[in-house]
């Protein structure tokens, strides 16, 4: 395929994608396929000669789409949101074309420098303490990780390296092994200190945990994977109070801030803590500026060596929405969750199971876990909407998470009417 | 931005990208900027109100491009290739729009199933032993990781879990800690068993290492990050001989097989080994098919929870090139490396420093390391071409890696003439 054909096919793909997202409401949110559906539909090995683009695009509709769970359907309320926005899609086309691998400053200075500045922009939106920002002379700074899991692992490894060095400095006779076997990682009920857990969006009390960690010289990592995006709104910023005690902080703009996956934002107060744990310096990656103290080589900040130009997505999204547009987006989702909560509270058959702080409503039918499992089974079998459950204090609970960029009040209302109808059917079937 | 505006802007972006790649030869391969160049060019914080797309696209040319190292310039010979092809760009547009997070089969069945089948297609292209393929009833199978580092870490963790369980089964009194502290990970000179090292593309002897690992019940992981793509050509497949002794094997189609980053292909002979090490099963990720034995939940195969629909890139690339097209691409690069090797050998001032097996030529000026460092400095300062060095047995060596999809013999010849000219200048300056 030459660039002329790419111009033509690329534009067809843009239309295909716009058609898909415009019409997504009309697609069944959860697919009908059974495990193993796809293999018989395609050849057992790659073709020797090229196929045409028409064939492939036809197969997308025939083979792929029937097996897609449509995460961006306004009837998708499962898990947590995953971001999808047009500005991010546009940026990703550019990111793919530039196709640089930004493991060092020299490997593509723009890739590294835009990332540092975008992480400062985002940190300022969240009103993170100054210590987490890179600025021109700061000791802190941010990095885009692939996922919150990677950020947590990086924090853990940095914490371990730091404490080993501190103890070895104090007692030079201590071996690394002797120190390691005594190290303890504390975590809360839902892992590390968490702001907005997956099950029910609960919050650890940082103002209690933080000072203890600081006094005891313990590394504090805070994970706000989902909730973090909301902190750009002044009315939710208080949920982040106590972050000043942390050594590292992480949340996922790829969940709720319209920056397509993957974009997990991590900040540290002392970047030397991260870099110290991972420094990798073979000759083929060295460059003339690296010892100047002026530059960032992000390969030392993460597990993989390679990295894409992901800050372009942040830049496009932040600029094309503006902070006000992003705040409005968060507020709309929170408002929809509250509307759903109100609807649930109006039906005495149901109960709300956790405080609705942001965009997640945990609810259940008053009654046994079995009853609620049956209700969820009916909801997900009907495939008009899609939910997943969680356990809260041994109770089986349904999660209704506001997810899609295109979800409106009417979708929430229709979904609730649908749930009520299925509930009535279920209770009638049980009586009969 | 609504879908109508996306149609318009998306098409503009397709043209922008096509213009960029068509004209990339005319751009200076390595940028002129100094560390910190970008920050003063953009605002210190995100705008409150939206910017226009025109402003952003103008800023890409004004602010981003001057700081880009153009990895896809035909004058880029540094590191190793990173893939960039039109079919992969098209697939990534679709991947972004579908925007599913395929951590479980249910989260998007097509995402999981296409990946399993594409990994089988790719395994067959490489003539991997049947044991590594999933097929319909196999015990093995493939997964797309983000990078070879992640694949290596997964193999290490799986190996550790497996040996701990084996020893605990034999001696139930043994604690995990007692076993862990005695575990040893062996690696070669350049880490794990490697086919095609980064420095000089050397190969470990699997036919020696493999049987010993099998006899001693040791996990053997093979990393062929760069070289792996070449094994689709029958004339290079022998370099993979011995893979039958391995427990896990990994290479990066995102390097040399035209599938844009990230796409690191990893296979295991027993998928239960991987899954056993990582099983993560909170209620909100459970689904009705998961205990049927019929499905794959890829979250157990990797560190992060989230994952994109990356197999679309493989599907588009394999189908639009066909196996013959991909083989032709590999052969062209190898041929260009040989042409460069011939040119170097014709100039008695130079020596070739390692056997040229694939697309990398390691060469140097006969003489001191200092002389070669000076030559590289002149090459990279001139910014007409871009190379990086390596150390081979204490010698400072220049690496000339065939990288770009658009590189032709004329670029290689012109680059060599340029190197010869700079060499003549350098030697004259030293004499004067």
C-alpha cells in the first residue's frame, strides 16, 4: 500500500469509525457469540498473497463486530469507563505515523519533552502539590505508564531500592538479601492506598495514613486510577487531600479523562528515587546530553524499554476540550449517577449499598444474594444493557457505572425502566 | 468535537500523515533542538476554553516536528527498526474507535479470539513447533505483550512459580521463602537466551543450551526481539533451531514485521504455567464462560490488567502484505545490509566487526576507539544520517542498522559516501 492508497483507505476508515460511533446505540451492547466463534470464520493461516482492503473491511463487520462488547455504547455500565474521544483518536493517528520509540531524550526530544510538560499541565489541573511537578528545576515530575499495575510495581521497586540503600548506608555490613527478607509492603483492603476502589469507589483516609508513613519513613503510593480524573473539579478536589504525604501518585486519564488507553499518569516527588531503581545504560542508548542533568530519559522510569508518543493524546484532548470542557464532562457523569441513585431510591424493592461519590452506583434488590445473582443474570442475558457485579461485605451487589461519552439521561432512565421490568418478571417468576 | 467534525478533521489528519511520510526524506533525520527547547514554546498550563484544531495542527509542525527524531526517514540507521506500515495505521484507527479493554474473554470476545488465532498464524509463519500453538485443543498458545522486557519478566515469574510448586509438592514442609532464596536465573552475556542481540545481532547456541535446560528441569526462555521476524523466511529459519527445547519464546513484530509498536509476540508451551502465576479473579471480572475451559482470559497472561485490541494490526498487516510480501520486505533489508557490508569491505580504512547475518552491520575505522568516537561524533553532528554505537570486546563500534520501510539502495550508497567523506575529513584534520 502506497501513500496514495493510504490517503484513500484512511479516509474510508475515518468514515467507518465515525459511522460506528454514531450508530453504536443501535448495536447490541453485549455480543451473542459463544467461545470459539471466531476461529472457524477465518483461514487457518495467513494468506501467501495480499488480500484487498475491501475484503478486510467487510470482514470487520462480518467477523469482528459480532464478537465485540461495545464499551462505548450508551448502554454499557460495566467495569469503569474507558476513555474514547475524537481528539485522542486524531492524536493517535499522528502518534502512529511519527512512530518514534521514546526511550531516551535523544530518541525523540519532542516525545520526552511534551510528556514532561503535559504531566505538569495535568498535575496543575489536579492541584497536585508543587513537589510533584517537574517545572524547570523541580525534583519531581510525571511519567505516562501503561497501566496502574505498572505504576504500582514501579513504586514498589523504587521504595525497595530506596530502603535497601538507606539501611546499607547506615549499616554497611548488611547484605541486600538480609534486608529484603525483612521488608513489608502494607496495603489496604483493596490494595495500596486507594482513592476510588473498583468495587464501590471507596476512599482510604490519607490524612490518617499519610503522617504515619512519613514519620516511619515508609514509601506511600496512592492509586486513584478511576477517581483521579474527577479531581480536576474543585468540588471533588478535597478527595485528594493528603496527597502531600505521598511519595508517588497515580491515576488513569485513560479511564475517565477522554484520553484513549493507554495513558496512566504517575508522579513522584523525587525522580531520582525511580531512576535509581532502574538505570539501564548500554552504549547504544547513550547520548551527549544525558549526563548534563538537563534531560529526562524515560526508560529509567518504567519497565519496558520502548514507549510511544502518548503525550500527543493528552495535548490534543486538553486543548480541544479545554479544562472547562473536561470538568463539564466529569460533572455530567456524576450527575447521571445521582439521577440513577434517585431512581433506585424511589423503588422500595431496592437498596443503595455504598455512598455515591462519583460516577458509580452500587445497588441491589433487598433480599438474598441468589436473588440478585438471578437479576443480574436476567439483565445480562437480555443484552440491552451491560453491568458487572461486586461483593461488598459478603453481599452480592450490582454496579451501575456511568461509562460512555455518549450516555444521556434518557439512556439512564430507559435502563432503569428495563431493570425494573426484569425485576418484576423475576419476582413474579419466583412467586409462581 | 462531534462525529461530523471528526470526519473532516480525521481526513485532514490522514493527509497530514501521508504528507509527512511521503516527504520524510526531506526532513533532517536528527533534530537541532537543545534540552528544554519545548517548554517555552507552549503555555504553562492547559487552556480553560477549547483551542481549534487548526491551531493544534499548526503547532504540530511548529513545535513538535522540530524536536522529532525521524525514525522512519530512510537515513535513520540507529538502534533497530521500529515497524510502521499503512495497514497497521489503518488498523490502529479502528482499534482506538472500538476502544475495548480486553482483560477477559467477556470484555470483548473478538479481541481475545482474534489475538489467539493471529498468534497461531504468526507461529505457523515462523514454523514454531506445534506445542506452542493454541489450535482448538492445544496446551500452548500466544499472547501479545507490550515489550520483550514484559515477556521476559512474565517468563521469569512463571518459571519461579512453577519451580516453587514442584519443590513444595515434593517436600511439603518447605516454605516459599526458603525456596526463593535458593533460586538462580541464568542468563547469557546479553541476557536470557537471545537470538539476535542488540549490540551486534549475535546468536546463542540453543542446541547446546536447550537439552541441558530440559534435563535439569530448568525453564528456558528465548528472546529473539529483533531477529524473530526474519524466521518467516525459510533461509533464516535455521537460526531458530532449538526452540523446541524452550518453555517460552518471544520476538517483536513491532520491530521488523511492519506491525506498529506495541506488539511483542510471546508463546508458551503450557499456558497453565503462565496463568498459574498471575490469576486475578475479582467478582467484577468473572463471567459465565470462564470456568468452561473453553476460553482465554488474557489478563492472567500479563502484568497490566488492561489491554488494547492489538491483534487487529497483525490481521491487517498479514492480510494486506501476505506472507510473500512480508518475506520480500525482510529479504530487501538483509540485502541492503549486505550491500553496505560490501561497500565497507572495499575501503581498506575500515573493518567489519561482526558477521552480518540479518539487517545490522557493525563496522569501525581501523584504529583507536577515540578515532571511532570522533567519527561517530562527526556523523551525528552532520545530521544527514543517524547511527548509534556499541561496544564489542572493548572496541567502540559503529552500528549501521537497516531500519526504514522506505530505505532503498541509493540511500545506503549515499550514506556510505557521506561516511567516507567525513572519514577523509577526520583523518586529514588529524594529520594537520
